[in-house]
C-alpha cells in the first residue's frame, strides 16, 4: 500500500482479507502446536495493522511516527479560537439534548456536525502529509489532537443516545 | 484394502483420509449434533429419529445420569434432580445464580473457585459437568452413526458469551473427551449454514432468539469472508421467559398461587410452551391444567392474548438490535438480509416485528432449530482439513471489552469490544514498593466504569519479579485473545528480561488442575487406563504433525529448504515415526517436540511466504489497473 494519509479503504479491506485468509488460525486448525501459535501471532499483528490503517486518527499518528515525529511531543492544548468555539457550541448543544422536543433528532444533528468537522480535519491532514515538512508535521499533530477531541465528543453523544434508549425501555 | 479405495457417491477419492468431524449446538433448551456426509450437512437423529436432544440431565443416586427425552419425562416428578437450562449458569458465579437461579427450581451450593454447584441425588455437580453429560450423549450419537471416533468438533456459543462462559463451554467439551477445534459464534454458524459466503455480499443481521438467550449480530460479507461487525444481546432472555409469561397468565386464570410446588410449576411451564407452539399456526388453542389437588382447569388461549403477553419481551429484543446497528455504524435500511435462528423465531409476532424493524423479509428456509448445528458442521468439516480448497474464513470480534482493575476500583479498558480477534495488547506496570517481587492483576470484562459492575474474569498473580527499587521494574503484561475469544496472559520484566510466572485464579471457572481431577474422577476415564488414553492422544497428535509436515514438504520443501535443513527435519520426522509405533507416550511427546523444534524455522518461512504471496497478488492487480 502506498504510504499516504489518503486511504483506499476498499483496497485496504481486500488486502487485509487476503492476508488473513493465508494466516488465520482456522487455516491451521489441524497443524502442529508451533504452527498454530505462529499463525495466531501473525493474525494478531495483521489485525492490529489493519486497525491502525483503517482509522484516520491512528493512521495519522502512525504516519507522524514514521516521519520521525516524537509522539510524546504531541500538543495537549490549542489556542485555535475557531476550534474552541466549535467545541463549546457542540457541548452546549449536547447539554440541551434532554430538554429538546426530539432528543434523537437533536443527537443526530450533533453527530452530523461532528462528522463534517472531522472530514474538514481529514482534508487538512491530507495536505499536511503530502508536504510533510517540519511545520506541516507540527500542524498535523495539532489537527490530530483536534480530531481526538471530536472523537471523544462522538463517544459522549453515543453514550447519551444509549442512556436515552435505556430510559425509554 | 489398500488397492480398493471405497468412497461415498459424489465424493472424489481424497488424497488423505476423511476425518470425522461434527458441529455441536449446545443449546439452552435443546442440543444438536450435525456432520457433513457426502458433501451435505445435516443434523443426526437418535435411534428413535429425534434430532433435538433436550438439554436436560437427570441424576439418580448410584446410577449413570440420563440425558435428553428420558430426563425430560421425569422433570415433573423429580424436579430437583432434573437439571434443565444449564447453559444459563455456564461461567456464572454464585452471586449471579442467586439472581438467575430464582427462576430455576434447584438447590445451589457454593463450590470452590466461586462456581455454583447444584445439589442432586447423585451428589453435587457443576454446570460444566452437567453440560459435559449433554456433550457426551451427542458424541456417542455421532460416533455410533458415523461408525468411528470423532477427530474434532466445533461447539457453538452465543456471540455475546463472555470469556468465563466460553471457557466453561470449552472445559465441558474437554471433560466430555472431545477435541474442541473451535468455539463458533451461533449467528456466524447460521450465516454459514445459509451458504451466505457463496456469492452474496453486503451487510446481514442474524436475529437469534432461543430458549434462554437472545443474540443479534451484524455481519459483513465480502468474497467468502464473514466479518462480525458488532454483536449485542441479552444472555437472559428467550423463549423460556415467554413460557413463564404465559404460565403466569394461566396461573392467574386457573387460580393457582405463585408459591405452588416445583412439580406444579413445571407442569404450568410445559402447558404454556405447548400452547405457545400451537399458536404459531393456529389463531387459538385449548389449554388444560391439572392442579395439585387433582382438579382441572380448562380454558382457551388466543394468539391475540399470547401476543399481548410476549410483546414486551419481543420489544426488549429490539434494544440490542439498535445497539448492534450503532456499534456497526450501519442503519437498519442498509441491512440486506436478516437470518432467523432459534425456535422462538417461529412465532408470528417475532417475525412481524423483526421484518418491520429491519424493513426486510427475514430468511426462514432452514429449520431455525437446526441451522446453527448445520453451520457448525460445515465449519468443523473445513477445520478438520476435509476441504483444503475452501475459501471460507470467519473473522470474529470480542463481544465485551476486557479491562483491568486500577486504583479506586475503576476498570481500565485494554481491549475494547468489537475488536477483531485474534488480538493482543501489551500494558506496562511497575512496582510501588522497594524490593517488591510479586503483584496481582484483576481482569474484568464489561462496558461499565466500575469494576464491581463488570464481570470478574480472573485474578493473576505475578511472581519472580527481580527485586528493585520502587518504580524501576517494567513489567510488560500481554493480554492475548485467541480466535475462540479466550484470554491468555503472559508477563515479562523488561529491564532484566525475566519471565514472571503467572498464577491464574479464574473467578468462576475451573483451574486446569480441577479439570484434570474431574477427568480422572469421571467414570469414563476411571474405567480406562489413564496412560492408554494419553498414549492415544499423543499418537493422534503425532499423526497430525507428521501429516501436516509431509503435506508442507511436498508443497514447498524443495523451494524453502536447503539439503542440510531438509535432512534435519526428515531425521526428526523419522525419529517421531519410530516413537509413534512404541507404546511410550512420553517418548512420542518428546519426539513431537523435537520435530517442532527442527521445523520451526521452516514453519516461519512458510508463513512469510504465504504473506508475500498474498501481497504479490495485489501488486499484480495494481499494475493491471
């Protein structure tokens, strides 16, 4: 697979499946102990690699690391006011979901908005990794941190959705 | 014999012997065994032509337990010694049983390692032992029908089963003397049975409402690969609950008190079940109840009333459906196919609601009671090596997050649910006291924040940590989940490279020593000489190793090995063949280890070659486009 932030998910999927087809423990059910162990380890490694490449956040972090960026230097804060405003607005909207007339529609609205924000970040990251100079890597790290924020927000939305469903049950 | 090879019609003369393999659906209410014969998978009936074996075991003092219909027939007269629905207790602790058990009429005792024991006239038995009796009956049925020893089986489990429940199922298989090649998720088995791997693509849902458990799984199919995208369910919801709802209504109608005797309750449940089943095809059915005092109540149950009674339970199944869709990241409209599994999906209301929810007509062509066993048989046939060219591959996920207990009783997730297995995560720990040489880890499974709200799987004790100042040791603990979804933990001190020994205390399961003791104690093995059994096991393993090696050498031995390497492997193989014909199981075991040692480099090269081949195939495709 070419090394880039852009990912042909169809190609990734089919590569992943072909690899698993040749190493998965089911292929070695009647083989010896050592072979079965090796098969499980290899299948585990392939699963892990697939998880990293499939997910834009993990993929971005992995690319950063490959470019020599030390992940320990990742920023934890930002001064990007547009981003901070967006975060605040989304959190406010999330806080108001329970009081709204159609809570599930409100949640879907928030989810759509977060999804759009993530798509924006992805195109920024694509440019970052295409140029890949020092400033770009720095900016990519910042964008990945923002993506992480949106991810957490997505989880909170899903938790709230599950809680609301449970309450209805 | 050697000159004349007899093969079944329609089957080509295979280059190697056809191995006897079977698929087992170990169900809450009924169990089945199926096998592939002449290319077709089907369930095996008993001598009386019955395919379903009621998952009921009757214990009597001084006698061998009775399994199946014979046990079911005495359920009313001897309820305390007749164990049914044991699957609900598999891998459960005594605390869970107080909750689940309130609906089961047995006497429970706390056993060792937190596992509940059921008190019977034949002594105290664990859920694993009860399940093993059911498996033994199925094994005997298969071996009588097929005329030989089973080489391996696939046992199905609900996709939602946690590690303890899976481990308990595997233990039961081992106790029954079965070689369990794989635990297969029931919904995946159903998809295999429908042959959905042949051609069809897209996202499918498997709705499995059995006697005691409900499962919903979302699977993606692509070119023969099944991928479980998500799974959800309720391990304590099923047809039994519907029977209870109907029985409750009948008791009201007939004026029977809630505290009626065990026998009366059994009778009520049986009448409720028959009425429920009759209403699958009829709009109304007569019901007749015999009271304990000999008087009778006769009445009528309509489908309308039944639907009203079970509607809340059917609705309760839709919640996990929504959750599974959300976890898979798909909408109900994207589901192309819905497969129905489990006897309770025969009910018209269930089919209606499911069709409505997914906006798709559910698949019901294969008997919903048999479909899981049939799929398991197909998988068993492939795993046993009877279909070397089959492209099918099942990729499963872990159904519940695995975590460890951290400070303050919080659960820290190490492997999130729906991660494709096999998978592994490594975590680093350090010591907090000078010279500390041991530490303990508590592994839990579940989605909740607090350890108390998760299921406790095991406590691990790490020993032999080299003494250092506090915080200096780096203990890397690796949590490996295999293709069956079973957890294995290893630990190593990194600064000095010392492997820590691990002592596992399963929270609700059996330790290896306990299983060994049970195997020894069980009647079957007390009669046989233990060494004879070990010898047989090692011989089977030796044959497997030799056959696999020969096939590998024939395929790529010339390519991957130089003369000296090949000679070393051949020598070890010859030594194993010599040992194989001896009657010393230890010698065979040692010779097997020597072959594996000699061929370890070769095995690794083969694995790499197959990976490279898979990669190379893609490169060619790329050049084309």
